[in-house]
């Protein structure tokens, strides 16, 4: 994303964001930026806290690939809030609003269906033993498919503190909708739970979960499976170098986030999911 400041002849200043696809999204879906632009228009109509799309350029005259222009939102990610539990509660409220969108709406049919099996199919030749990858994969593969108890919902796909903009302690926007899909809302909940845990702490994760479940009528019987799915997703994203991940947070005043702290929270998260499955 690139921020632009444009001065009009009368002296007025307007701010815009140029968003271009990068990473795996364009390879999975050659129309990723078009789909995101289309989704953001729907999100605006629904009153959700997403950035307003302004224009989509497919001409190839400026960039070789399509890009979109979005309204600039005052705000920034905040990885070191004074009251992390309050932030977690606001995140839960907004996630509940997102998941209240019926996934069977005709205007959302262009979005892909979440396929949890795709994560399991990407089985590496060598497992990350320090993160119990083999144990997690074996547990999920034994289940074959996650029991589905909830209606199809709109999913953000990457709901974590890094995709939340804050302004004066209030949630201003949820950004980066490139991984949006239709599926079981427990997938988003689990991803949010894990990332809130290792960034904001256990109390924040519990507050996030409590508030979300209090406002959303869902069946949580499959949550341990989705928690393990979220853990496996983190293994895939982080790879073997969690030290590099931890270093990302130092400029944000979070020198306390270390490779060791991430691993400690991760192990707790995996253990609580396995414990719930063991008593079923």
C-alpha cells in the first residue's frame, strides 16, 4: 500500500491509498484485487468498519497489474495499548458484526469457500518439531473434516491486531481483506484468539472470546479443531524463524515479544485445544 497526499488548486488536501496485490493472493486468485474492491463496496453498504474503495484500474497504463484507490483512514495498528483487554473487546464486537453477514448472499458468491483441507495438504517433507507440527497435523487428519455446526458466514480471513487501525483508543477500521472467504466463522475466531493471545496476552484472549461468544449465537463444539488449524497456519506463516517475527514488534515498543514468549503462548494455545478434544 502507498499513501498519497493530493493538493487541489484551492489548497484542499486529500489523502488516498493505492493498494496493489502482493504475496500469495494474486497467485491463488488472479482477480484478487478486483474481488477485494468488489467486497469493500459491499462492506461500505453494510456499514462495516472497512476502507472505502474509490476506483479500480485494470488498464495496465500505470502498473502492469490491476490496482485500486481507497480512502485514507486516520489510524494505525497499536500493538502496545494501555488496556489490551478493551482493545480485544472492540475487536470481538467488530468481528461479530462481520460474521453477522449471511454467507449465502448472492452478491458474495464470487468469494472462495474456505478449504481447511488445503492447509493439511501442504504437508512438508520435514515437520517443525519445536512447534508440534506433526502432532497437530495428525490430529486434524484423523478428524478428516472439521464438524460443521454453523451457517455459512463472511470471513475476513486474517483477523489479527496488525489488520486493525485504531484512533484515540477506538477501532477505526479493519483492513487487508484479500483473504476474505465464505465458511465457518470459527476459523476467524480461532485466528483472532491465537494472535490476540501472543500479542496482547492471555487475559485479552479470554476477553476477546467471551465478548464474541456473548454477542454471537454459534456452536463452539468444533472450536478446538479450528484452534489447531490456526496454530498450523502460524507454523506455515512463521516458518522456522520466529525471532524475525518478534523483531518486527520492537519499533512498536514491544521488546517483550520474543521468540520465547511467542512459543510459550503458542504451546499453551495448542495444549488447551488438545485437552478439549481429549475429553470429547
